[in-house]
């Protein structure tokens, strides 16, 4: 029988969340399953923030990701795997 582990709440700012996400994405494959829950929470937070700030993501015909904000800033780059899942 599996034991339910306790949950803890951690507060991070946008920079810290981005650093955590980058560390998880670059982690060894054997570690990623252990961080799946945290990764999912960070992705959900990022999507909520982008929606609130009017960020629009579009996958271009060449597979690149175009990211635009309400101020007209535009970035085109290769998408991360979690950006094309459900995007």
C-alpha cells in the first residue's frame, strides 16, 4: 500500500518559476518522473499568467513558435514540448 506524502506550498516569483522550469527541462531523464507534479503546476501557472497578460502563442507552418504580447513584442523560437501539448 502506497503512503500518501504531505503537500507543501512554496511561493515563487516569475523569475524563480522560470529558473525551476529550465532546471526541470534540462534534468536527467531519470529525474523527470519525480518532478512531474511540480512541472505540471509550473506549466499551469505560466499559462494562467500569459493569458492574464494577453500573450498569444501561434505555431507557425515551419514548426517554430511565435509569441506576441499586447505591447507588440514578438519572439520566434523553437517550442518546448510542453508548449505544443494542448496549445
